[in-house]
C-alpha cells in the first residue's frame, strides 16, 4: 500500500533482522503510560501463541485491546469482536501492535496512519522490523518501536518481570493471574 501512495519506491526492500534498535526506558515507559487503546494486528485465537497471551496480558493490565486478524473475523477474543482489517475499527487507536511478518509492515503501517488520525505509536513485535517504514512513521511524528514486545517491556519497566523469572535469568511467557 505504501508503494501505491508514493511513500515507498516500488522496489524490493531489504532489511536485516540482526539490526538492534535501542530505546531508552523513558521512551518506552512514556509510550506504555499514555497508551490506552491497542489494535493488535495478527492476533491468534490459539492460547499458546504469543500474540494471544500478549493481547490477554495487556488487556488484564488495563489496555483496551482490539484484535485484528481476517482468519478469526467475527469471533470474540478477550471480550472483543475480532476485526478482519484495521479499517473495520471505528474507535480511536493509540498504538498498532504488529504480529505479522516484516514484509507486511508497510501496508499495515500505511493503513494505520491513514485510518487513525490520533495514532501515536507503531509497535513491531520480536522479529518484526522495517526500517524504511519506521522512518516514514517517525517523519510523520509517530513513535516507532521495532523488534520488541510491549508485554515484556511493561513487565520490565513496571516491576513485574521478577515474577516472570528475572532472578533466574529466564523470561517466561506464562501469564500470572
């Protein structure tokens, strides 16, 4: 979609998944404090998938999580109806959290920036990054986080990581209720 709008050149985009993105704790903490509504693109109904337990965890921490995945459209997850596409969301969104391959990021980000005028953050999960799209979003005034998990950052920054195994050096995906 970005190539169609003229934001990206219609050529192959190469990126390196070994790239390291460094973010200050203040930057990440500010994003997580101000965010209220998260559109989670690529959510799974399978409770052992990372996208499922991240969405569930964030919902339990007070975030309003809007699940997006065409494979589950119309189903209910976390008390919300799963949308097939971002365009079906009729509420303001603060953050779009992307659980899709890096190749899908340009279209998702372009749609998010077009559809949500109050959007503040595009967040890409572990293994997901797209430097060119990140630069475009930042140039438009959005905060961009790549190759990170908001669940783990929330736990780390707000004192919950120790329950997930901090003292043992193991970070667990197990949800503590």
